[in-house]
């Protein structure tokens, strides 16, 4: 996932949402951390990851930035997608990480065999 952000500028993920991320009557906390006692999944959600650091991933959701800790990520994320914007490739000839469209397509072809 980190390499996806480096190569493509961002990642798109899906995850199971525990109650701790959407407490009733309260806004989501700024940091989404794994709470072992919170086993209540209230649904699924898809968000954009626009960066990361040692603490976790920077999430864009509900029109704001949040931090998803790596422990939260490990417990709740069940899908990750790389997104390569045609606008970036058309303007620079490469993704933010320096890959051409042909290189990205070759990498995707290589993954089909795994």
C-alpha cells in the first residue's frame, strides 16, 4: 500500500468500519485506532489514502483528513487499489512515482500470474 502511494500518488481502500470510528451522536475521531474491545462492525467504507508516516495512513473521508493507525489498518482493511490518474500521466508522461502507463500495465500483467 505504501508503495502504491509512492508510485501513483494515492491509494483507494475498502475496510470494515468499527463503531469506534462513528460513535453515536459524535464526529469521527481524528485518529482511527484499533480498539480490541470494539467488535461491532457498523458497515463498510471506501476511502482515499493520500499519504502515510510511521503512525499510519492519511485518510480522506467525509471531506476531511484522518489518520488510520497501522494496527487499525491491519485489522479492518480488506482491499487496496492503486489509482493512476490519466491527468498526471498526460501532463508529465508519468505517475508521481515516475512510471509510464506502459510500465504500470506491465506490472499489472505480472501480477496476474501470482
